[in-house]
C-alpha cells in the first residue's frame, strides 16, 4: 500500500511549489500572494525511486472556526490525519515566525513521522533560518529549493529514515503509479471499423468536471455527491481557486470529479490569480468527458452561463445542466416549465440536453443527476454503422434534397461516422464549400432524432472525392 505525505506549513512558504516538484507537473496554482491554496489536493508523486501520494494543503492560520481561514485550517487538519508522513515546511529565507512554532506543536501532537523541510534554501541569508529551525524540535532541517529542484536527494534520504526502508519501498507502489498514468488518456477516439456497432463499457473510469459562475454551489454539490466535506465551502464567492480532483466510486464505477473555480466574465477578471484559476478550470474542462454546468436556479441563464455552455460545446465535451438551489424556489412547477423552454431556445446546438433540478444543500435529486450523467455519457460514446447511416441518408435526400446553388444542384453521396466522443460524421458531397449551413444543421438535427443522440455536440465534416479527370484537357483525335 502506498504511503501518503502531507505538506504542512504557514502561508507562502512554498508548499504548492514543492507539491508541483514532487508530482512533476504544474498542477497547483503558485503565486507570491499568501493563501493561494485553499482546498487540499492529492496526487501521485515520485521522488527518485520512491512512489507515494502527496497532499497539498492550505497555509495554517490561527483563526476562528467559522471564518474562511478557519475552515481552510480544518481541511489541513484532515490532511494531517490522513497522512503517513508530514513535510513540515518553513521559509529558510524568512526564518522562524511565531506561527511556525504554534503549528509545529500541533504537528508534534499528531504523533506522525515528520520531515522538517527548509525551503528557499538557495536564498541569501537562508543559513540563519535553517539554524533557527532546530528550535522546533522536529529533527534536522533538510535544505531544499522547491523552485529550482535543489536538495531532493537529501529529502529522499530523510523520507526513508522517517518511515523505514520496508514502508518506503512498498512493492505495490509501482503498480499504483502505472494505474494513475494509464487512466490519463487523451480525449477523442477514431473509429477503425465504421461498420461495427458500439458497445458501451460501463466499467471504464469517467472524468466529470463541475463548472459554473462563482457561488453557484459547485463545491457544495461535489461534497453532497461523495457524502463528505471534502471541499471548502461557504457563503463567500470565489472560495475555490485550484481545480481539485476527487476520486469517487458510484454504484461500483470509478469516477474522478473536478471542482473548478467560478468563471466570471472576462471583462471583470483583473487579478493575475483569478486569471490563473480560470485557466486551470479550462484545462479541467478539456480533460473531462462529462461537464456538469451548475446554474443558480434563482438567477439562471445569465450571459456568462451561456458563454460557459458554448465553450464546453465547442470543446466537444458532453454537458449536463444542474439547476441548483431548488430548495429556495417558491413556485417550482411554473419555473420548471420556464427553464425547459429557455434551455431549448438558448442551447439549440445541444438539443435535448439533460437538465436536472437539484439542491446540493439538502441532497435533493442527486441520483437523478447521476442518471443524467450516465445517459449523456452513453450518447457521447455512441456509434452508428455505415449501413444504417446511408439508409437514413437515402430517406433524407428523398424527403428534403439539398438546394441548388448558382443553378447547380448539390449532390450528397454518402455518410460515415469517423469519430466518437463526441460523435463526428463525414459527408461526401459534390461541392462542400457551396453547402449552406442551414442544410448542415438540418442534417445534424435529423441525425440526432433518427439515432437518439440528444444533448451532445454533433460534428459534421463535408468532404469531396478527388476528380480523376481534373486538370486534363479534352483531347481530339
């Protein structure tokens, strides 16, 4: 069984930089502003020949439990309980501060093995801070520079000494790392056999991103789904900054949920940190398969909601709408009819999109939401054989043939499915550049209805076959 390491320390000592160094990727947001990290993030890490899980945590702050810093501290205390080893991180350049001494006492009382990490050891004057670190009583400080990758061999040796070789070199760890790497496949699949029907594999892991405007209830929804206070929530808007992934098992199926920062209109984003948070959320959307768009039922379909939905559709992800805060609605039946009409009118490019009314606060209709997610995922993976497609095309052309352009009628020859996730079709026709977009939309809507593919983007590419006689002048004999 792999061991877990929690990186603990006061704000702005470089915990997220060390986390990124250990996982080998820039996953956690890093900025000079103290308190960037708020939720705890877990990821597979590697330190030379050591394989383990590392937990990035919010900076320890001494604050009341009801405040945002207090709730952040509670998340960090959970990480301490989960961890097998603690990296207590200090800023060697700044030296010890009173908070370092306070939190060192908390870590000592936890009774877990501790490695004292003196970060920013490359800075001028860091030697004095390292000497001060001995006062914490947590053992020898290990000088590192997380930003530049210095001191990692000494950190590795300290981990082995703290845990013991048997615990540090668990034989199952390598298998765990391979499993994590194998799950991160690229989105989008080519169809190798156009005549084969698809069979849906409900054993494969699924990636789900939860997006929406600030304060729509995204983190609360994920906490309600998994049944624990895994993510930081509260009345303040914009609590989530990093895109945090949470592993979850639903009815025997492995899911990875991504909580994202609230996305405001571009014109209102000025701070560098918020720009980074939104970019992190966009990466989560591109990595996901299903994207749950959380709308505040009290103020649904704001302009930003539609822009988020349009982005998801353009990226080819499969959207599902969750109308959250339904417990606050006084006239549910009347509003439900209005929301259905608006959904159809405002999102015609994903006609038939699954939309569910939920309450993350009370847990209302969460099973219905997950049923909608599974149904949409099946459609997103759907395939139609070439034979069925061309029988459909024959009836379409007989009922509504393509129009004539510049006095010449367009000829549509055949259609085949080339892609899934989302469904993508290639239509062979005589003059692709002259085909009106209205007719392409007609083909897309007819495909959606004929083969029961509601609520996902459908892409159609027009192609023409090469003319073997093009460029050859008529020769007289």
